[in-house]
C-alpha cells in the first residue's frame, strides 16, 4: 500500500457531543500512568453517570421485586422496569412495547429465537441462512439447533473487501429456508451491511428474518418497522448500559405463536400439577426475577443517547472513523483488514510480524485499550486469511486526539517489532 | 518505553521469536495441539525419542512473540534434560506461572520469560507450549517426556 504524507484533517467535535466525555467518569482515569484512551467499544462501552445514577437510585430508593408486591416499592420498581421497555420500543420504533423482551444480551436473544420460535418448525433438511461475517453468537446457536433437528446451516459468502458477496443470494434463499439471520454491522471488521434489500427479498418470499444489531443499535438509527425484520437482537452493555441485560425485538404476531423459553415464576397464567398455562408476550419469555436494575439502566442509557441525538452521533462517528482509517493507513507496515463500502464502529488491522496480541500489550502500556484476537468471528478470520487482528473500535466519546494517541502508540510498536 | 514492557520484550525473547529453534513438524512423533481461547493462538508440540535415546522436541505455531519464544526456549532446554526431570520441569514451570508470583527464578535464557509476570493476561502465552508438551504425556502416559 502506498503511504501518503499529507496529514488527514481531524473532524470537529459538534456542539451536541462537545461535553460528552465529562459524562463518563471512567474516562478520567489513567492506565499504566497514561490517560486512558478507550478504543475497545465494540467489546463493551463505558457507562455515563446518568446510567450509574439510575442503577444507584434503584438500589437506594426503589429496590423490590417486580410484578409481585402490592406495596409501593414493588409498584415503583415495576413501573421503572416497564417504563424502560417502552423507551426501548420507541428507540427502535417497535409497534408495541410487548414486542420487547428482556434477555441477558444478544447471545441469549438468538438462543431464545432458536428454542422458542424456530425449533418447533424445523424438519430435517430445512435451512437456516446466515453470513460468513457473523459473530459466534449468530452461528453456534444455529449449529446446535441443526444438530438437534437435522436442519442445515447455509452461509452467504463475503468478498475480499469483507462486504457480503450476494452473487448467489438468490440461490441461497430457497423454499427450504426457514430463517435468514444476518448481522447489520460486523464487530470484527466494521462492515455495515446493506440489509434492507435482503430483508425485503426474504419477506417477499415469506421467509422470517433476524437482524443482529449488537453493533448497530449504538451507531445507526434503527426502525424495525421500516426494516421489516421479524426479530432483532442487541446487548445493553454495548450501548452504554449495564452488562447482563439485552433485548429481543420480536414481531408480535410471531411472538404470540411461540413456546416459552424457560419455565418459572412470572411467565405463567396458571399452574396446576395437571399442567400450566402461560402469559402473553413479553412475560411468557421472562421467567423468574429478571435483571431489574439492568433494564432500568438500559432505559437510562437510551435516554442519554436520545438526549445527545443518535443522528448527530452517527454523523460524528462516521467522520471520526474516516479520520482513523486515513491516519492508520499512513503507518508503515500497517494493513487494514477489509475495505467495506460502508464502515461503522471498528477498524481491524495487522502490522507486519507484530502479532496482534503483542500490539495489544504495547498499546496497553501507552494507555490505549484495543482488542486483539479473532473477535468471536473465527470463520470470518479464516476467510480473510488472518488468524487474528488488532481492532480499534469507536464510540461517541472518542476524539481525534484518541486516534492520534493510537497512531503514536502504533508507531512505537513498529519500532519494537518491525 | 515502559520499563515492564522493556523487560517483557527483551532481546533474548525477541531473538527467539524472530528465529525460533526447532520450529518444524517432526515425523513419527507424538504430538499435542493447544489453543489459547483468549486470542486464538495455536501451538502443536512434537516429541520423540531417537534410537540413541535422545529426546527431540519441536513445535509449529501460529502465535504471538511470547508464545513463540517460550516454545523455542522450551524445545532447547527440555530436550537436554533427562527424562523425569524434563516432565517435572514443565509441570513446575506451568504451576509457578499460574500462581502469579512477583518473581520466578528460571535457568538460562528462560529467565527472559519472567517479564510476563507484569502482564497477567500474557502468562498463558508463556505456559502454552509447556502445557502442550504435558498434554502429549497425558495422552500417552507411557511416553515420558
Ligand atoms: C455482532 C455481535 N453479535 C452478537 C454479540 C454477542 O453479544 P453478547 O456477548 O453481549 O451477548 C456481539 C458481541 O460482541 C457482537 O459483536
């Protein structure tokens, strides 16, 4: 790759995002004596004070179980938990709050769809269609399901640039396809897939669809009704909310037909030893005492994102990532993996013989947190011919100065290994 | 440069990782493969005893600097040790590092690996080759390292 010497221009931080760094207390800490430059946002984002406060407020003022007590605390906790559901529904434009099911995260959401929706419908020889750039969370649950049912997992290939290779998409969608499950934004490479035509095509042929939005929901405004997907999954901890909480969006007509996921309290209408009947969605899929403070924290995170404004965030992050691509491209020996038409969130790269794990260690001593490895996308890494990459991933609080710190630390790494 | 980093990537270690010793497959040898699930690194260690009774240990790997250097040093050091001591050494090496002490005394060039103690997430990189070697023996208890 030829390196140019003209310096890329850093984007200006817009007014809407001018003060966001102050909202995240962790960003003022140091790491190995250096200011923290947090570029591992695709793995998990940091939490704003508003989310920390919401969780603290729940424990100091409202703590009680939900949907159970007649007492005030339980009523308040139930209210906060359900209010958060409404915020999420609105955030992704679901038609009804009951279309939002709380889960532990994107992983559990996929597993829930596999168990409660797809498994009872599958015959041996039926097909599930995914892509070669899926996270393991959108591969392994289907493999397990195929092993239980005799269904077959089919894979949309990717190009060398790491875009979807749609040349054979038409043939891959068959009358045997029982679900198209596709990632919106690749966590490993940052590819933004143009999923709308794929969803449209599946819908036209009566094939249900699932969108893995784990890396999209924090970067790109989503509208599930416009997308027309049947399911959509995401994790709270990647959208500035606590760990252990996530969502499954499911179109109500499908949710109504689905069997329970786990059995237990809160999901039943009646229990007798002769048999039990189950509540309507979403309760049918939320057995036991849920992650109440997680849901409340997720509601607060969505309020926070909405107050900054997702369109402004999307616009700024796009400029920041273009700046980062330009800046990293100037480093001798550095190779950016994948060249997607549209990119969001992440840049994966290798550097000569410097192993990504070693790059990660050197950067850590400079205060720069990135991830190295296969990013839970082993099949994709194999397809792209790299055993592992180093990955920098961005969020609303990252700045051009963070990118510069990354570039400077990478130049030091090069001195050591190249 | 950060002093811990300097100690981690000292010359001995970098030299081994750039030109690892015994970095090849070994025909008709017992072997075992291990992965570090954290980073996907993978190493295969081969071991056999030649007709003259001398042990040969080699490895192939797709792995980081630390793991490559540790494997290279291990193949040299352990092939030179007589049987029970070699196994004992590998076991001790793994358990010492897993305990994460402040320092570890290691013979010869292996001492260069003690730099990982300042980087807990990298300890497994140093122990992986030794664990793979022990796995060969676990698969076939009659084969003493
Ligand atoms: C694209 C994608 N899908 C699914 C997941 C799984 O998310 P979680 O581990 O929070 O369940 C991730 C997490 O990295 C991801 O990036």
